[in-house]
């Protein structure tokens, strides 16, 4: 680990001004990606701005539209929240599948979304549920937020405050974990509203999370696992690596989509 | 903590050492800190193969906190010798193996990614890392030789080894084997890849070197399975210090699986550099370094053919194996794919003729050496795969084909050196078939098929040679050392006992099992016995722990020393009890005059031995302390039957192990709980090899599986609850009748798993590791094949 300065601001505005004053400063939330990266000397920030003591970022609240989850809410809190389980049970299921107990007790939803790892779980839920990422500057629709591998609409120094998830009729998440890392090799979140079905895929795409629109269209008219059986996801835009080529990932996406629908119907 | 009870052999005594380990009170090398210590960081090669034109460390040397930066030139200046391989193999043309120079710090060339270019010694590890980044190395990059199959045609890695061949060796008789094949009614052929594995001990390697200028002596704390062998090699070959001026301490060691047998560059440099810089020098590997530089295991490519007659009896076996040595010959790398491999190719079967050729090849990858099983898993995998394939080609049930070919009389001389002393292979097979409900499998398969799942069942009848070994025998095969073991039993005046052993425990539970043996033999409570190991200043000499040898050889040495203790104590008791020595009986911790109630407790005799008032010291020396060296008369031959049942999800390629049965014959068992633990861990590693683990280098020789993000370790949820059984034939080759249990799981499991997958998928071409992606592709092919039929 390289040396760095450490600040733990007490107010959001103070955090913003620390970040504004130093373009090489990094935000520390749960640290589940950042700290291993620092330990391996793969990053050399001048300063860590620890958001851990900021007030008002750690609540889960039922809203008129659904549920609002503060940026510093840990995965374990989402997984075990009565509110989340009541409003969007699939989201609680997803949080319970992230990493391992140590990660779930430290990692935060804001940190996960700001990092936008292409194999992380939360992006699939945010995109499928058409959630809104609220920052200290603005609200960003899910469709605009994710912009590629580890790339989001966040500007320099912009801080996620919470995520607003709308309630849907039905939702389900199924994940095929990478055998080694247990990140998603294919994670599919299916969300059904009166108007449409959105199918978001994480872990498989070359450019990060994406909507599988063809599956959404088919499921809109027939919300059943069998409806996807005849679909074939084009492997051209999917990842190939040691653990499986794009063709295999296409198969996994389809299999997980079926299971996610079954989950949503359960 | 143990109760204060006498522990009989065969009792499931709880591990004495666990209290220490699970409460964080263990003392591992990295827990040690020496006054004034500096930290070593190794600058490692980023290239698989390169000439070093120049190293410029001038800027780095000037950085804050830097104590020294040392390179191969400094090693040469101090006349420090190369690391060695301690087992000489002779090629079939009569030439000795071609051992490439292996300096602890590269001299003019690097040969794998992670090879040691320089060491930075600094006040802190961070300062050492900062300075390492400032060292300018001018590399002339050479072509990598990462692929075993084409290494002959690749760039030459060592000047002494044209075609990158270290040796081309054979065992068995080609002519009789060819003659057997000429009589065959059927020949089964198979191509097998035995995947490369990273050892992944929980504790990474570590070392602290310290030089005392007053005594002119070194102390080296290091993560070793065999500290005395480390001292011998570092003294006699590397030239760090004379043997009596080098103390090697291997304190608590957190797992080894073979990888901590070897003498590596890092501990060599820490010891040597401590004198040069005048401060203790500490190094602890991080997990990335472990992946890069721990000696890997396995990595064979083989072609085998099995000849059978019309009655389904095996006539002969031919094997050609290419074994990857990596970039250098590690300490015991040469014996692993030769005498620890080809000698087991008869398996549990009466095979009249065997011929095996092994080509050992250098590549620009990390060195390959012994890893849990070391050669024997490779042999068992090959034999059990080809036997399974042959059974299916002959239309025989795999269990029946095996049974038809079992060795049934002992001793049995195989055509490949080994002389099996005892076993009952049908007994293990029968029990395993029953425990696995083999008969009920067709119904379970049909039920799975109705759920859209593919079920398969696979057998593996493994055998291994453990308890290595008669010293003269291994000497005749090229070993540079004898493979006996030592023990010393020190009885204190108050009757408690310290046992000094040349074995080394790094997870095996010796502190319990060895104490249990002493408790049972002397009739004293187990908490009155402590086991001392791992320090060359305490234990005079020993050969260490590997190859499941510590029960059969290490404990036999303790038995010999206990025999001597008892004999001397009887003499002393006879004087005190005023009886003839021949009338003294020792039982349940008491010396009794036969036929009387006159008796002395063991502790009373111990006290008298030191007080020395009541016996003539002109005839009997005071004290009660005896040592012994035990050299075994043969290897031991643990054997058994593993049966794996799998269920494949054709939609995702996920293999679930639904049942795993292991029936083992380990001979006499001292502590069944510890044995069970060894079997559990072994099976987990075997399943890891079969389904999950595989070291992968890319064409440029870069390590792709350099972290747990890509290298898949077995986890608890990958495994079922095992069904374990024991059969027992006493080993006639050591006084306790022990065969050894440490490696059996890792040897037996891989072919059982792969045979089960072959059964489920209807193809014999199932690669390891059989990852979900590969299994899915095979399941898809099966579906296409079935649709066509």
C-alpha cells in the first residue's frame, strides 16, 4: 500500500469540498474493492475521503413509489431488511448473494454502484428495476447511469446519496457465480411492471450490465420461463475468458433468465 | 487441552494442538520478530524468459530506508552455491539428468515469471517495495516456452539441456511388454492430461535469517516440512554455513502439501543476507508470490495402452509420459515423475508386463515438484482411467473388471520395482460398493433423468507407496539421502515425557498422535507427554514429514526408543524390587514382579533412575533417555476404493457430487478422528483437481491464474458429506502395522470423480479440471449424439 492522507468528513458538503480540492482523492465507502486494490499497489490516491460517518446515508425507507436505500447501506442490511423484503423481495435476495459474509458486512450499495464492476450484482437490479441513482448534485436514471466497464455517469467528486427503487409487480434474480471468484458469470434480474418486463444482465457483457430487450419483449406477453426457451442471445457482445467462452455465457444468461422468472413467479 | 487420561491406540483423542491454533496462540514464522530486523522484498521477473543485460540499482540504493540491494553477482562474490535437486535420475541412454544452474538470485538469465532478479532489504517492507520499483533492469526478452507439448522445439532454456529435455527415462521391460501386447485380444488406448496445481497452503512461505557474529552462527526460521534437510542442503551444497553453525527452526507451519519440503531461493537469501547486512532479514510471501513461486504440482501429459485377453484379464500396460519440470529442477522434482510415479503403475492389479517412458521437460514456468501424493496421484489417475475405459470397451461392469484383475496373494512383486506386502482389495471394493449402494444406482439415474439431470457413478481403486522408505533401496534409485527417521524419548525425573522427533507436523496432528502412542505404551496420561519437533538444535537429525511417512516411519522410531526406555527401566525396577530382571513385567504403567503384588509405578522408576541411589551406576547409567533411528524394511501400501456419484445439470454444466464414498485400508489406525480429517482434506484436494483447480499460463508464459479471482479452490459447498469406511490389513513392514493416510484422498478422488463424469456424459474424453463450461459443452455433445441415434 502506498501512503495516503485520510479524512473522515462529518458532512456531505465537507466531503464534496475535500474531493473538489484534490482530483487524486478517492472516496472510501465499504472499501471492499478499493482496499484490496490499494494493498496490491494498483492504485495510488493522494487521499481517502471516508464517508463512513456521514449522517443520513444509511437508511432504508419505504417511499410512495417503492423503497429508498441510502448509499452507505451495507449488503447485509438490504438482505435482512423487512422493508426491502416486503417491497422488492428479489432485491433482498440479490444482496444476500453478494460476496461472502465479510463482504456483505462491509460493502455498500453506493460503493458497488460507483465502482460498477461488470460482474457485480447490484447493477442488474438497478437497471432492471429502472431505479434512480440520487447524488449530491442530481438524479440519474438507471438507463443513463451505466456507461461501460467500471464507467458511470458520475462526474469527478460526485457522491451517491441514495438509490430509489420503484416497486414492481414481480421480480426475480438468478446468478451463476464464477467458480473461483464467485462474482457473477451471469446474473439476470427480471422485473415486471404493468407496462413492461425488463431483463438486466450482469457478469456476461463485454461492456458491463445491459438490458436483454428481446427477452423483455417476449416475457411482456408471456411471463413464464418457457417463453425464453427459444431465444438465443447473440454471444458477439459477451465476455470470453478462462472460465467460459461467450457461447457458454450466452447459455448461462438464458438459463439464469429462466430461473429468475421462476423466482419472480414463486 | 487433553484430559489427564491414558489414551489407547485406536481412540479418537482430541487434538492437543487445536487449543493453540484456534485461539490464535500458534507461533508461525511470520509471528516472529527479531530485534533490529530488516525486511526483504524480491524483485521478480516480469518476463518468462529473458537475458539480463544489466541491473542498475543506483537510484534505488539511495532511497530512504534501503539497507542493501543484492543480486546474483553478490551471491557469486560470496561463493554461494546453486539450489540443487537431490535425486539423480539416469536417462535410458545412460547419461545423467541435465540439471540447469539454479542460482537463488538470477545471474544472467530469468526463466519464469516470478524468477528472482534481486532482493531489496530495507527498514520496512514498503520502503523495500518502493526501492524495488526504482531498480532498472535491462532485459533482452527471449521466446517463452510455456507449452509442454511443443517445448522440445522451443527456445533452449538451459545451456546444458538441448530440446529442453532434462532426462528421458524408462522403467519396466519393453520387450516383454511388447510380447504381451502381441497376445492381446483387445487394446485400450487413452490420452491423459494431469493438470498443474498450485499448492495453496493456508500459511504462505516465510523466513527470517539471523547471524550472530559472536558465535559466527546463523539461525533460520522457516516454513519447512523438513528443517534438518534444509540445514543439510544449505550447508553442504549451497554453502551458507557449516552445519554446526546453522540452526534451522520450523515452528508452527500452516500446511505444506509438499510445497514446503523444498529449499527455495527466498530462505537461502534471507540467511545469507543477514550476515551481509548485519541485521536479521525477514520475508513473508503474499498470496500473489505464492502463486508465482511455490513449486507447483502434477502437470503430466500421457499416452497409455492397456492390453487385455479374451477373458478380460490384463496382459500389459504401456505408458509414455511427458512431465513438466518448469524452469528449474526443484529439490525432489526428478523423483516425482519417475520413482514415485511409474513404480505404482500396476495399481491394485496383477499386470504381468509394464513399460513406462518418462520425458522430463523444462518450460519457462514455475518449478514443479511434489504435491500431496507426488507421482502417485498421477499413476492412479492413469491406471484407474484406462481400467475404467477398458471395462466399458469390453462390455464389463467396471467393478467386475477390476475384481477380475485384483492382486490376491501377498507379497506380490510388480514388474515396476514395488513389492506389495499386504492388502485385501476385494474387501475394500465390497464395502465401498455396499456403502455407495452401487446396486441402487440405475434407479437413481433414472430418477435423475426424469428431472433432466445426468447421473454417473465412478470407481477408483487406488494404491500408493508410503512410508518412504528403506534407505538403501532409495539410494539405489538415485536418492541423495537416506529415508529413515529418528526419535528420542526423554523421561524426566517426575515421570513426564518429552518425545523429540525428526518428523515435522504442519497440520497432521503429531502432537496428539505421537503423544497418544507414548501414553498407551508407558501407561501415563497423555497430558504428561509433549512432542518436540522442528528445531535442529533440539532434535539432532530427522528427515521430516511428507509422503505419509510420519506414522509408519516416525512413530516406528519412537517405538524403538520406547523399547529401549522400557528395557532400561526394567533393569532399574529389578534392583529396587530386588527381583530378577527377567521377572519384571511392565503393564498399564506399572513394573511388577511376576506373580506378586510388588510393583512400582512408571514415575517411581523414573525418579529412581535420576536419584540413582538404589542401583549400581557401574552397571546401569543414571538417567532415563533413549534415542533410536528406524529404517523401514519396505514401503507401505495403503490402498482402497473410492466411489463418486455425480449429477450434472446439462443446462449449466454444473457437476454436483451427490455421494462420495471412501473405503481405505491404512493398516492399524492410531487416532481414527485424525485419520478421518486427513481423508476429508485429501478428498477435498482431489475433488479440487478433478473439478476446480488448474494453473494456467498463457503463450507468453504469464500466469493467468495468479489469484483466487481465477484459481478455483475447493470450498465446503463444493463437497458432500463423505461416507467413510475402513478395512484393515496389518502392514507387516513396521512394528505398529501402520500404512499411512495423508495422501490417500488426493490420490483416490480424481479418477473416481472423472470416471463418474465419463459415465454421466457418455464420453471418456473428460478433461481436468472439469469446469462447468467444459462439462456443459460435453453435455451438449451428448445430447446431439443421442438425438442422432
